C-alpha cells in the first residue's frame, strides 16, 4: 500500500473531520480520490486513519473508559456488577456482529461496495433513517439505563456501517434515538462502541500487512493516523456541542444533498 504523502495528509484531515459526524467518513475517503483522479488508497489505508480516530476517542473519553475498565475488571474477578460493568460488557459484545460480517464479507466490502452508486444510495437511505429517528425518538433515557436489548440492537445496526455511505456513528446514533436515548447519550454510546470496532479492524489489517509481502509506506501511514486523530479529537468536542443545540437535521440535509449530487454525477 503506497499513497502519495500530500494525498494521505488530505485524506487524514478528511477522516478526522468526518469520522464522528453522521455523514460517513468511509464514503468521503472513497469519493475524494475518485473526484480528484487519485489512485484509490484502498481499504487498508482507510482502516489506518480510522485507528488514528480511535486514539482520539480513547483520549477524549479517558475518564469514562477508566471507570468502565475498573468496573469490568471487578465484574470479572467476582460478582460485582453495576451499571458501569454492564455497559462495559455491552460495548465489548457489540463488536461481535460487525467483526464477524466484516471478516466474512471483506472482499465485497473492499471492492463492490466502494462503488459511487452504492455510496449515493446508502447516503440517501440512511439520511432518511437518521432524520426519522431524530424526530421520532423519545429522548428520555440516559447512559446508565442502557441494557442488553439496547446493546444488541445498536450492535446489529453497526453492521450496516460496513456499507460505505451508511456512517457508523450515524446508524448507531439513529438506533439509539429510536430506543429512546437522549441525543448526547446516543452519541456517547456510539463513540464508545467505536473503540472495539475500530480496534478489531486495525489489528486485523496490521496483522494482514505483517503476514504478506505487500509494501507498506509506514511513515506515511503513521503520519496519516496522527493527523486524523488530532482532527478527530477537536471534532468530537464540537459535535457533542452541536447536537445538543441544533440536533441532527443539518447532517440529514447534508447527506440528502450529497446523495442527490452523486446520483446526478454517476447515474
């Protein structure tokens, strides 16, 4: 995997700015090279910059993660269960569906699903899903009220994010809103569920690079991961403020416009 340094830097900025917005960072990473007539950087590079945004989540939510980690450890060592330990187990289990489907359907995800028409349709369809969830959700439940039923539904919804254009954060937030979570709570749950999902994809990709003869431009990959992480950290803080004030409808509108534009170009 070899990507021009300038292209990698721009793609890393784009990834960091879009990963935690409900507009699909994967779609933007695929579309920009096509529009700029760059060589497709491939799924491996996309996963690498996702790992950078994983670091941003770990730093931003370090207090929450530390509390959940301690509660999880106590639950493993004995019958010491509380809301935090339950949430920790739910987050860990949430990675199973997306990891399994991602492994089984890797070739399709890396080729067929990267088509602009697929992205356009997914962008529009899941914009409507997000808009409906934003309007219909009861918005009354907190993070301490998240149970196994919620975790299973949101975890299964996360599988749809393997389709570029869906948006992992968008579909998990939509599922959370439909389950009655408050917008900020749905967003926090989505971000926390990103940790095992992105970590699993990152470990799998690095293992794949290490067990093949494929050339990897590690300095460029590391630079891109760092840039995407720094930008993502700022965007998490900004996004949580925005959805508290204006909700998700601006992102729904953006997705509909983007999807319509893509259909105009590629159909």
